[in-house]
C-alpha cells in the first residue's frame, strides 16, 4: 500500500543516448585550450578526469534545485552544449539522460529539452534538527508522512515505483478516447461500487494476472488499499471483531490504518515460510491482515503448507484480509496465485495500481465474501459516493487494450536493473549486511549482524543509522518502524524510484554513516 512520492516526469522524447559514433561517453576532443559555456558558466576544466558526465549532471541538478533552471526552462541542444564545452556529444546526452530518468527534465519535441520538476532545495539545518527528533521518538504516529515531507538529496524510501516511467503518452491517448465517447450522463453521480467498465476490466486483469475468477458485481473500486482497510475496519467492528492479527514485521502504514479504525493489533511472527499460522491460532484473533505474495518488508512468500493451514483457519470462521502487495513485481518466476483464488468465500482481497502506475491515482479494488458485500457498498457510499469517473474509465481502457500489461513488462525490466545496482552497492558499501527479499518487489530489507554490534547486531540502533543517513541527505526506513516486537536492526531500502547512480551514491552514504556510528 502507499508508503513516498516526489514530483516526477515521463520522457515524451528522451535525449538521444550516446553511441559509438559519438565517441567515448566521457572523453574530451583533443584541444590545447580550456573550454566552457556561457550557459550556467560551466567550466569543463573543473570536472575530474574520467568524471565529466557525472560532473555535468551534478551541475545541472544543482541549478534545478537552487532555481537557476526553473521549471519550464529550456536546456541547450546537446550538440550545441557539447561544442561549447568541447566534449563529445555523448557526455551531454548521458548527463541529460540521467536527469530525464530521475524525472527532472523531459524532451518536448520541437521545444527541445525542458525542466519539468524541481525538488525541494535540501536544507542541511532542517535535516540535522529533524532527524534526531523523527527517529529518536518511540511515537510512530505520522512518522512516514513527516519523513516524506523532509528535503533530501536521495530518497531510498520503500513503496514507490518508477514514477518517471508513468505512461503519459498512453494515458493521454486513452483519456482523449474516453472524453470523445462519454455521455453527459456519465458525469453525474454514479454507482458507488465504481464504473462498470472498470469493474469488468479489473475482473479480466485479476483472471489473467492473479488467478482470481470473479464477477464485476463482486468488485468495489476504492481509493487505494488504504481506503480498503478503512472500510473493512468498519465492517469488522460492526461484526464485533475488535482484534486483528498482523504480520510482525509488517507494514507500519497498514497497521496504523487499522488502529485508526479502533482495532487492537495483535502481532504474529513471520519466518522464511511467511506468517506463522500456528502462532496466529494461539492469539485467538478472528481476523488477520497479511501480504502473502510478497511479504512486506521481508519479501518472503507464504509457502504451500502455511497456505493450507491458513485456509483451514479461515474455513473455521477466521477472516483473511489479503493485501496483494507487490504481487506483479516478481523477477525469478511467475507470481503465486492469490489466496482469494483458492477460497473466494473466506478472503477479503485488496489490490491497487499504486505500485504499478502511481500512488497519486488513488485507485484500487476490494473483493469481499458475499455476506459482507452489501455492507461494503453502503460503507463506500457514505465514505465518498464513489471514485472519480474519468480516472476509472481511462484505467479501464488501458487494462482492456493491453497497454497496462505492456507497461508492467517495461517497468519490470527497469526495476530489476535497479535492484541489481542496489545489490552490488550493498555488497560494496555494506559488507556486513544481510539482504532479504531480492526476488521480487520494489525494495530490499537488510539486517545487520556482527561486527556492527553484539552477536545479533544488538549494539546498533537502526533509528540512529537512519538519522545519520538523513544527515547525509539520504532517506531510508529503519526496520524497527515496521516491527512490533524487538528484532535484529535493519533498514528497508526502496530501489525502484531513483536512477542507478543515485542508488549507488545513496548506499555509499549509508555505509559512511554506519562506519561513523562505530568509530
């Protein structure tokens, strides 16, 4: 579910990447004189040998951050800037590509390459004062939102996809088609369950990708998994279910959503097989929330034996809430089928496009057993009368046309490459870290054993490490935020949202912070 977002932009036309005809991407033509440009007073003589591309990208990024290149400003043509700096064109196109990948610039056809997003200017003073207060408190109410609002240089927070890859062209094409076909009546108050076209499209999507057979009447369109949990909380309270079991470790945001509904939260341990169902039975809780396809944050998959045990528990009257978190982002094999596909009458199933497209769309779906369906529709009606119609119809068109599957295949490759960069960076800069959950998802969990403290890393507080990383301009989640009971210290690191060079730089900064804590 939703866990940070920054302004971003999709390249409608990317700057041309370097080719062999351009020469080496980081070389300079032979010249006996220094070269520079009136544009930003760039002086290539300041660039380190072999690092001209990174130097140029950093200078452009700084100019965007401090306002010298405001949103809408046009960058020089790559050929022109290369000639002024007396470097190969490949140096400039690669620097432009890095900024386009991070969503700060985009190609605009005849308008050239323009600035489309500017990050909040980092304030070292704000970070230095906010970090200890944010990570040093045991009160976790609102900590994720507070961290999200802080400025930073590199954001490795989990739970955010590659927002720069949002399919703007496909979305605009689908939106034009929708606007050309909708009737005036479509702009009135609609069915609180959602647009029929989207409910039909969701049924097809779930059948193709999650093994779920359903009828459109079973689908209720919601504003993301967060709203789904809020609505389910109302239904369960009305049925007298006041205690809900959750995975430990598990999503802090999901846990707080249920606590806000007035439920007592009961932790159940997670191991290599997923949620411990025997421990769940021992709690006496009548409902459980879990992420069986890709457990957050450990990344484990609920194994076959545990699935059978859980379905037996549900058949005895337990309520299973399945948050299908990150299910589509699997890199080693096809995703396991959803629990809902095995026991439709015992599982409340929630999914969304937050990790596939963007959390800002606030679109998801909820399927519940027949006995709870009318109560769910009533709760949704009184919550907001239903989601916005245009977004629903555009998404339905993307699903029906196959565009959403094509986008999924595209971002899987991008996410996998970035995961590989983070794995290499962790091996290089955090040699004492143990990596979990690399086979799927948009994040990695790392834990620390010796030599970073006692025999089980108990000498390290992961909140101290997160604060030290933030002081160096890097946002991360301490693993303890997502724990209820104590456990080994660690971090939850998102890799999908940022370009490769930022991932490596961010992990390097964490390594520096870690060594600084143990001097």
